[in-house]
């Protein structure tokens, strides 16, 4: 840790390879100070720890950045030590999250949520050829239209998000930052609000845009629950025509009404739909017509270079078995190669180990 990082007003502790900041805010977000601290910690090669109280919630933009930096969210309870917000593992000290941990789960992690909502969580990895005009933010805008019914209201690099949504400005700011990566967030308000993040990076193939979206879609007993599978497929079908999609997945998840992440155990999400873009079709040596016959897949995107869209299930379940069936027909080495070029989508697909036993997860 450099002297500049050590002097940062948000630093509350440090040790070999880690820097911690502690807060008791109800909602822990990616404000300017937090963003600055995380940037400095990453530049020093350390791992950030965000320590909060057991009833705090974390915004999705902060959770995404923290994950990208291999950081951790640690909960300090009022009278019973600490635990890892992602797994519930009990910790003696916050920094113990970086080493071997106890196998027992802290009881605070297992407490029930006061209120929950059904969310559609979508991740899409898209390539853009820099030899052609590029306009970023298309997948996130399509998601906002699909669920909120209008374009995002605001966007920016830190919270609160206050700049009016502007894809051209987003594209230009990202271009100016090249070859450095860019991370942006956007929000759409309304009856079915949405929060999304975008990670933009240069690769040997051009520009890669990874979009994560969390959309509030229904409450308990809402008739719209039955439609989430169709809505997820419609969104991925639209994403198939934006740039050159690599891979995309939509899942139904139980989450907080304000779309934040909570430090408690939640039911595993249920897969709704899988998109394999043209690059994925080639990498897997996949015959779209065969998938249409075997799995009822739809050919989407460009007729000349189509992708495939597979329905996996609905909010009530069955998606993991279907996903295992579909992926089980693929060559394991080719599948591993595809997942390696779309790691964010792979992480969503591994929520239950690609069809294995459910992993303990915190705050969907």
C-alpha cells in the first residue's frame, strides 16, 4: 500500500495484500470516495475489503467493481463476530476472508428477508469491430425498454447516477479512455425499475462490452411471473442483433425490492434462456439447425451469421436440468474455450456449477 492510499480518508485498516474500509451506512454504494479508494487499492496490487453492518445493503455497481478487483464484502455483526457476505462463512477478523475459513455458517447469513421481489438477471458479452462505427450501450438500452418501458433515465461512473442517458456520450467517453477499461452504470425508474452495469475493454479482436442487468419484474402472486421466460427470451433475441454477441444468459432470481445486494442466503436463480452468438456458434462448431430440431432453439441475429437462442425454463424451475442437457451435447474443450472468452457469463452459468449441486450464494 502506498502512502497516498494509506492517507485516504476511507482507509480503516490494512495488512499484507489488503486494504479495508468500514461503514455503517444502510446502503453502501460506489460513490466518488469509494471509487477513488478502490482505484488506488487496485493500482497498488492489493485487494479491497468493504466492511459493513449486518443490515447494510450494497449497490450492484459497487458489488460488480468489488468482484472485478477480487475484493470482498465482510459483515461485522453487533455481538457475534464477522462473516463473508457471499458465503456466510464465519470470520474471526475481516481479513480472514482472504485465507482458509471456518466451514460453519454465521446464523445472521441464514436469516429470512423481510421483503423480496422476482428479478430477471441478464448478462451479455458483446464484441464490436473497431473497423466499423461503434455505438455502445445498446444491450442495456434494450433491457430498459423491455422491462421499464423506456430508455435508462441516468448513467455515470459513480453513484448517485445523475447524467441523462446518452449512448453517444457514453461511447465517446469510453473511446477517450482507451486503451484503459471503462465501467459505467445506468438506471431506469418506474413500476419495474432496472439497474445495469457495463464493462468495456479492448481486446485483440476489437472492443468487448459486457452488460449486466437486474430488472424488478414481479412480486409474490403477480400474474406477470408466468411471463418472465418469454420476456427474457425477447431481450436476448434483441441483444443478438446488437454488435457481435458472444454469449448471453438470463435467470430468474429472488432479490431486494430496491435491486441492491443483501448479505444473506438466497435461493439459487433459475435459468430462463441462453444465447450463443455467431462467434460462439463457430467456436463450438455448432449446427443451428440441429439445435432447432433437438432443443427447439431459435436462430437469431443476422441470417448470414446467426446465433441460437434456447429456452431453458421459467421462474418455477427446471432450467438447470435443461441447461445441463443442452451443454452436455457440446465438446468439453470447446465449451471451456467459449466460457473463457465470456467469463462474466460463465460466472452466471456456474451459479450451480453448470448443473451441479447448488452453491451457497448471498444476495442475488
